[in-house]
C-alpha cells in the first residue's frame, strides 16, 4: 500500500517547553494518553487531538538534546500535520522543518517553518543557521541532492492561512469529483452517454471563455480609448466570434482524439500488423 512518510523536526527556544513536548509525544507514541494529557496541560496545549492525528501510524519519537523529531506515516490523501504545527507554534515552538517522502513517486519534499509561518528554505536558514547541521545538506556543496526538493512559497504564509487554503483545495476537489459522478449518473438515467455529456461541458466552457475575453476587451477599450460605439460594436462581434472559435478549436481537438482512437481500433481488429510511430 502506498503511503507518505513524514519526518518533522521541531525546534524550541525554551528548553523547558522542549522537554514538555518530548514527554507529550513520547507518551502519545506509546499510547499513554493520560500521562500525555498531564504534560500537555503543563505546556498549555490541552487538546491532544490538535497535537496528534489519529490517522498517523508507524509513529516514532526521537528526543534530542536540542530538538525533537517525529516520524510517522499517513495515507497518500491525508493532510499535512499543519494543525499540530499551528498548535505547537502557539505554545513555544520556534521553528520546524517537515520532510515528506511520497512513496508513489519516490520523491522527498521539504517545507520550512519559522515563527508560525511557512517560509523559503533560504529565509529559514538565514534566520536559523544553528539548525543547518541538523536539517541542512550532509556536506558542503550537496545542496538539496540528499534531501529532495524544497517547496518554497512565493512569500511567507501563516500556517493558519495555509491550513485554510489546503482545506479549501481539498474540499473543492471533492466537490468536483462528486459533481462529475452526479453528472454521469444523471446522464446514465436519461440515456445520454457520459462521454457526450463531458464533451458538451467542455464545449460550453470553451464558449464561456471566449465570451469572457470579449467582455473584458470591450470594457477596457471603452474605458481607455475614444469611440464608444465603435468599441461596443467590435465587442459584440467578438462576443460571437470568440466563443465560436474556442468551441470549434475544442471540438476539433476532441474529434482528433476520437479519430485517432478509431484508427487504432480499426488497425487492431483486422489482424494485420500495426505500426506505432513516436512523435517528437
């Protein structure tokens, strides 16, 4: 079964809070929730569910003298441990580095966090050079060769905002899947092919794209240039031409795929040799 392996390095400025976090996670990893709750109350983070996701498995906890490392596995579609990071940053965490190994593609990705924000790798080590020996390259000149790629934001983003964005993205993806399944079921009941329905949706989207571009062009032209009726008339023409152009282009692309599929099917049915040519 495919899974994602997370390695989370946690750095506390206060040695006391580091020790409390180490105790909390060691007890959580061994299933001693009552003891974990006791130390979580001392830390001020009483909600254990915010610190430890029930979906994590193969958990390991490594208590180092100057930091704490958690290692656990999740399903390929499970969330990143952003809720735990958000809670820890509210209770003494100074910085963190998350390494995720995606088993399906065999790649490792890094995310760097500082003062409650997701930051770039460079910004992280500029502010926290003391952690370079722990989570940096193994030797000078290695770069990220041994550590996978660093996933950097365009600008610093708070973990709270990042968590909301990830939740919204996941919700939209789920809604899209449900909508497509519902569309396919409705078409099946009405006797319409789901493939034909999908083609109709794609053509409609292409037409709306052309209509939107014509509208934007007309508004900008009227506001920026003289000749209101000229631009309005041209905009109306574009409102007809552009949707037809995009719909025709989309139809040709879809029809071309169908023709290639039919040609492949005919070649395999007659029992004759089939030649496959690679396009470059």
